[in-house]
């Protein structure tokens, strides 16, 4: 056959495939999440997420030290088990586990570790919603005020970056203003700009003890039928001063990652969420799939879709086992 184009020419050997690979993963892109709880010497495995545990601040420091050895140097902190109240007052106290963890991590590792915090109220409210409730409705503006205070507490404790995950309107602007007023102009905001109301957060809610007591999150998180709205949400957060835009979940939303990538010049992050992690880990444990290959295929899919940054519970295993 006389064929001018034969794409197989460039697939002939590992080296030529490597040469023409369009996407390249790097460990620099990974952010690894941690759940932090009260107490001392605590390492509580989370049943729903094989390989992931809750740590108290002392065991956290030791685990981060191990992670640093394989290149896990950007972490995202979630607080679990603080006192819950109607107004989420404990979310912005000076001595939350998150604030304590930030101080201790920065003291131990300084600039060798980049500490990002999740800013949301759901682990701190009695009802488990991401904002405060009155008249049976999650109140937007009142929630933004509390979220901004929470972000400020984290910045004061030494957080390198804050990441609001609540989906209230205007919270990036609210946080930016309060941070700036208090001298934290240089603390970046990674906004969960496009966060869908999703069943893929199930295992996380066990991990963070943050499931809404009644109702769902559809009045603030996005409807998964919508893609154009995602671009609008991203643009709004950019206009409010977000430094990084995140899409969440990731695997079922690769089209959205791509759309957001095409619509902004900001870095785009994706969050490979808990159920996406759990499905792969459980299926691999059951011998039904090749865990390593599936995980690495997923990581490349995020990159190919346009993500510059990947937040994933897989990061530690990938680097520890030298899969890239
Ligand atoms: C808090 C928050 C959630 C996740 C990140 N931040 C849960 C939620 O919104 O219900 C989900 C992360 C995951 O599933 O891995 N708002
Ligand atoms: Zn929340």
C-alpha cells in the first residue's frame, strides 16, 4: 500500500513514543490531601479510602516527613472533629487542628513544604452544610463573612495558600478583601471555582465527618448537567481575584477541565475526588483491574484535558512506588 501517513511509525519503540508524547506528568503537579484530627499519636485509617488515614498534628508531621522524601511537597489540609455549631464558630478559632498543623508544619519544614488549606464550613456546622443556615436556606453573604475569617486564621497561622470549597457567590472577593486588609496580599487563593454537587464525594464525607444532616448541596454546588455554567463560574472567580481555578470532581468532568482550560490563562487544577480514588483502589484490591496502569492512565487524562495541577489521594503511592 502506498500510504503517506502512517501514524504507527511514531509508535514503534518506547523511545520514539516517549519522544512524541504530548503530555508529560510531573511530580511537581501533585497536591496531596491530609485529614487532621484532634489528639495525640492518632493514625485512624479511613475504611472508605484504602491507604488514607486521619492524623493528629504530631503523627502528621512524621508522615509529611516521609512524604517529602519521595517528593510530596504540596499538601492540602482538612480539619476533622472540631466542635460543631450553628454558626461554625470553631472554623475560625485560633487553635483549630488546622491552624495548629499549619504552624507546626511550617516550623518543621519551612519553605520545603507548601501548605494549602481547605476553607469551608461543612466540618464545623451541626447541620453539615458548607454555609450557615437561616429560614431553612444556606445564607450566602453571611457565610462569606465567616469563610473570610476562616481563611484569615489560616493565613495568620502561616498557610501558603487558601482554597475555598463552599461555592458561595462572591467568596473569593470576600476572602481577598479580608486577606488584603490584614496584610496578606501575597497569599494566593485557589478557588474550587467549578464544584459540582456530586455523589463522588461520598467517602470524603466519612473521612471528614461532613455529610449534610438533611438535604443536599444542590442550592450552592453546581448541577452536573451544566457545562457552560462552569465557564461562567470560573470567569467570576477569576474576576474576583482567584489565582488558580479548580474543577471538581475530575474524572467524570474532563470536558469541563478542557472548557475551563480554554477559557482562562490562569493555572487550572482538578480534584481527583474520594470516590474516584476509592473505586480504583477497591477494584484493584479485588484483583479486577491493574491499579497502577489505571491510576497512571487517569493522571494522564487529567493532564491531557488541560489540568496543570492534580489534587489526588494517589500521589503518595505513585511517588513511593516510582510509577513515574
Ligand atoms: C468541603 C469539601 C468536600 C471535598 C473537598 N472539600 C466535600 C463536599 O463538598 O461535600 C470533597 C473531596 C473528596 O471527595 O475527595 N466542602
Ligand atoms: Zn463544605
